[in-house]
């Protein structure tokens, strides 16, 4: 599973924050599920 949501409020090297362009292009391995936070849907 991969979950996408708003950027974190602070810097965390383990958060793996993505910009909007990269979040839109995200692909995951076969069998994985992508869950997008409602605020990120266009």
C-alpha cells in the first residue's frame, strides 16, 4: 500500500514527501494499492 496526503508540516527524511507533479505520476508495484487523501484529488 502507498498512501499520498498533504506535505508534512516539518522536515522528516523518512516521510518521502513528493511534489504535486511526482505525486500525480506515482506508480506502485503490481498488487499494491494507492490511497490518495481527498484534498489531493483533482
